[in-house]
C-alpha cells in the first residue's frame, strides 16, 4: 500500500475546484489508456462539493461520460429517492447534468428495493455486482478502481466504517451492512477496507476545522480499528486533499505549502 501524500489548499472551495480538475485529468487519462474509467464516489459536504465543482468545470466535457463506471463507497439504507441518500445528492450535484450511461451508474440498493429491510442481503448483492464487474486481471472480487474518494468524518470514519465497529474489522467481505452507526441513519451499506484498498488511487477529502483533529489522528500512525481513515490506502497512491483549516493540527513537516 502507498504512503499518504498531502495537498493543502487555502479553503474548501479551492480544494473542491482543484480536486475536480484533478479528477477530470485522471478519468481522461484512464479512458485514453484503457478505453474506460472506474470511479468510486463519496457523499457528504466535501464529496458533494467536489461533484458540484466538476459540474461547473468547462473541462468536464473532456470526459466521455458514456465510458465511465460510477460506484459508491457507502450509502444510507433509505428508500429510493430519499434526499439523504448519497446517490440522490450526486444526481442533483452532477449526474443529472452529464450524459452518463444509466447502466454504468452502480447505486447501492435502497431500503424499499428488492431486498426490503434486509441490509445484509443488500450488501451481498452489491458485492456480487462488484465481482461481476471485475476483470480477470484485477485478481480480486472488485474492479481495480482508478480513483476511490472518501470523505473523512470528525471521528475519523470513512465510508460507513466507524471506529471500533464490526465493519472496520472485516478482512474478507468487500461490502457489509452496518447497523447501529453512531451517525444517523443507523443502518447503512459500506465497502470494507479490503475493497477500498483495491483502488489504484484513494483520495481522502477533509475540509473545515471540525476535521482537523481527525486528520491529525489518522496521519499520526493511529491504527485503522481506532481510526478507519488511517487504513484507507490505494495500491499506487494515497492522496489526502485538505483545506488549511483541516490541516491546522498537522505538523508543518507533513505537508507542502498551500496550493492554489
């Protein structure tokens, strides 16, 4: 797994814009080299801020939206169309304004879908969908995502992997159901660390003073059970994208001067 690299921006808006530009470049490069790209989206204010910045970027048209697979790192197990679902927010921020192929938008199951209230069955179904999309060269049960993005919570959670809860301890399954999450809603579906670590690049997004302590803990050598963000690593690159507020508790030696 790759060692974390840090990029610090002056504020959250610049961070979102720069991350969107970085993502466009990564997707275009992947499509040029392999004909398609695979990206895992994240929700929350930073994830949605990035998607909104991508929607507003003129360079978004450089992406062939028909040749990209979109996945999610986690989802709130709520009815289809619920405004709190990550996929609902992603559609509003970006997906409804670009010509994505609906068959390549891989939303996690909703609580009123074919699995009803059985979150474990929903998680298993998403794991099976990932496995079907994996190519033989991926050497595993999930695709080798080009970029997997994660928001970092104030408690160091990523996706719906919360400190000390069973999901963060999972070492074999790629997707699990979560019950009793400390952040509402309590029932969720999430990728596990083994699935996250299949990505070529993992990007962790953190902006705001409320993320400063989490970033400091995760980057200080904490264990992944106590600080799940510490366990989120990409195969070739692990990139922390922060604003100056989120980086305010980090030792200056850990990160370069603020980027524009």
